[in-house]
């Protein structure tokens, strides 16, 4: 079922199966492996919130998270409830994620998020004005607008948590902004059958080999993910250097990460990969 799931339009296969079989559907994956496709709201709440650390991310999905965003909070899944797969050097289930979440959480509290509201409103207003210009230039009373593309650009410009300007709405020449705007399309769109096989085969190989393959295997789609990761790491290092020397000190998440790193509490300190991962 993986080919139909990966090659159909967004949510097309999932909605068809839900209508046909209900809110919990068993599908077949690589080598006949059984997987569950869950859409029941209460079950999803239990899986993602109530008992999230007992449902770790699939190995292949976790590897994609590492390639795209580094060893940050999207990657920090540890080994879930299966302690038999956990090396002694790896923290117990969920500990890495809990620690990173604790560091990031103050940046998303009420007072801090209110500081971002004017920026969000300004970006939304700018996008709406540009839509009016598109309609006016069409010579008609309507126009076809690619909402996902515009929303992606607006979202990048609205990200103020790390005090970084993408300028994608203004068609700026920010290399990182351009790479991020194409990331989903270049990396995940229309996978071929061999690509689907390789991605799902990742779960059957050791972590160290899996990461080596992800970093080095020739792949047009992974090449863009690696390129974006390289740019984001370079930008993260520059921002860290500025913030760690006191330049631009503030309440954005970047400043909070620097403060956490200088904490006397060793559990809050970040290693180099975690710093870059949380910022990417």
C-alpha cells in the first residue's frame, strides 16, 4: 500500500481508506509488514499527547528529520518504550526530547508569543495586499492564486523566533529562504517506486549505517535536503556567534537558547549538534 499512499495527492488515499474501512486501517508496508493508519481523534490524542513517548517516530521518518533539521526537537525521539534497542550511551525514552522541550518552552509562553503578533499581522497584511495586486494586474475581477506557495513564503517571513529575516514575500535573494521554499517539493514530491523502497528500507539497517547512507547516497531529492541543511547550519552558526557575544540580546528563542547554554545546570546545556538542530 505504500506506493498508493506516497504517490497519490495529499490525503487522497487516507480519506478513501477511512471512508471505506473506518478510523483505524491496517495497511501493508515493505516485506509484508503491518502498519496502522489511525484517524480516530481520541486515539490520536492518546498517541501524540497522553502517551507520546511510547509511540516513537518511524526510523525512516526520524532519519528524514535529522537530514532536514538536524538533531533538534523534531529528531529527539530516543528509542520509545523499546529499551532493548537502546545503547547505554543513549538516554531513556523521551529524555532528550523532554530536555530540549524544557529549554524551548519559555520562548512560547504567553508574554513572548504576544511579541510576535505584530509581525504575524504585518506579514499577513502584506500578503493580502500582494494578492490584490495580482488580481488588479490580471485585468479581471478574479485570479488563480497558489495558496500553498504564498503561505509557505509568508510563514518563513513571519518566523521571528530566531531573529532572522528570510524576505521571501519580497522575492529577496536570501539563499536559505529560497532553499526552504523549495524543500518539500524538491525532497518529497512524487517519489518513484525505488525511492519509496529505499526510504522504507532504512528501518531495517543499523542507525550508524542509516545515517551514513542518508548523508552520502547519490540522490537528487536528498541533495536538496543536504544543501538546505548546509545553508541552515551556516546561518545558525552565524546567529549563535552574534547572540553568544551579546549582540541582539532579547526574548526571542535564539536568545533563550544562549541563556540556557550558559546555565549552571549542566542538564540544560546543549552540545554543538543540539544547538544547530534546535535552530534549524
